[in-house]
C-alpha cells in the first residue's frame, strides 16, 4: 500500500507548498480519513505552507471550517480556498461592485456574493434589473427558478452567467448516490439556450479551471507552480486542474477515483503520483 506520508517524508524538500482537496482526500462524510490529523500537524510543525482547495460553493469559508472541525480536523477559514474566495477579485477586476445579481439557491452564510461586493436577490421579479445570474446550491424551487432564468437569458443573452463551482454532480446524496451540482445546472441552462439559438458562456472559478489554483499560488507566495503539489481524489477537478496550472498532481484513491479510472485517464488528467491512503 502506497501511503502519501511516506512519499512526503522523502520528498517534502522538493515542494514549496502543498495544496489538498477536502472531501474524499482529508475527510469522508462526517469522518476524518486515517492520517489526516497527523499530516496537518506535521505540516504546521514544519512550517510548510498548505491550503485546502474546495469546489464547495454551498458554504462560506466559516461554514466549511465548522464542517471540517466536526470531523476532528482543526482547520481555520484562512486555510481554505473556495470558488467564493476568487469571486471578489473577479468582481473588482470587471467593475461589477455594487451590481445586482440573481442567485439560484444559496451561496453560503455569510453569502460570499455579498462579501464580494455584489448586491443580490432571489426575487424573480427583479431579474430584468440584474447584471447576471449566480448559480448556487441548496434547496430551491428548481422548476420555477429554471424557467425564470431561462427566459431571462433569452431576453438578455449579453448578461453574465456565473457558476462558481463547475461540479456537474457531487457524491454523498442518499444511500451513496449523487446530487446535481451547480455546474450541472449551468450546463443544462446553456444546453436549453443553445436549442433556442442563444449561446452564452458560463464563467467558472473552481477546479479544474485555473482561477482557483492561481489564487492559491498568490496566497502562498509561490511563483513556480511545479514546486507545488496538489493532492486530490478527482481526476477531472484536482488532477486535470493541477496539470493545466503547471502544478504537480497526486491522486488519492480514498474518494471518487479508482486505479482503473486513473489508468484510462487522458494525458491531461493523468496524475504524477498515485496514493492508496494518506
């Protein structure tokens, strides 16, 4: 069995920082995975910079920290980067501060769209006054909201559709099933609009898109991406994203990927290293 900790003890000097996914890599459901506590303790004691990168756009950093802490891992909001983290730089760069956006569902508490400087609404009557739509998660009336947003973009195809998380689905629904992610919702809207000859781009911030990795590199003040290792369980998100951003990639077989799926992965999603466990 190939353990990450054994690899890290021999190779830590080759890296200036370690990026890690959360769900399926450090925790599984309500439990910390074996070795996670020891790894975080060792990283802090050695002074090696690390960050936890998540595509979770359903929780604020404060909420995500609380969820992780309940598994027994002492993780602060400052040690986490989510798609919400990079929304504020995007808002400022594109002059969107103070603009009104419609939110499908929710974006955490506190809402990271408002933290980023946007005004927000969930009232469909205000849609035509909105600069765009943010795809969130959590529970909402899908049929009504989908119809309202679909027709909004038929009327205003020039406005922005932002899905902070690109995840098509997420593991952990009832009895080991899958739920539909924000990315799945955004892609469905895009498909329906295309059927009406309306093509709109979707703006994504999460893995595998480069924005989250670039933000993380600036956060740890590392300018050489290949000196950073990204550890995660998703070939599509963690591995492909790290490879595209120039980082080294390590696949954990403790989550959604298997050794068989890794063997079939495209070159873009092929990990540099594979580990059975932390």
